[in-house]
C-alpha cells in the first residue's frame, strides 16, 4: 500500500531516536516492496497461519 509511504518516511527519519521501520506483507504475493529512500524497511512475510498467530484481536470500537 503506497499510501503508507508518508507514515513510513515519518518514522524512518526518526531512526536516531532508536525507532525501526517494519511492515508485514502476504507471503507468496507478487506485490512491490515498500521502500523509503535511504532507509531500511524490514518486511515480515506472513502466511495465513502466521497472521492468525500474531494478529491483534482487540476490539477498538465501543459497544456502549
């Protein structure tokens, strides 16, 4: 999702603060890798099984 690039750039340019830039993508998909010029973006390639193990199951919408 190229719409993530501005957010990735924002984080990447704060690397001196000790932050890292990491994204996740589906394993075996032929998507282009997201890049930030001059910065290293770590990509976690996930299978469906991997995703189920690490997904956030928190419900962020209030039901009241």
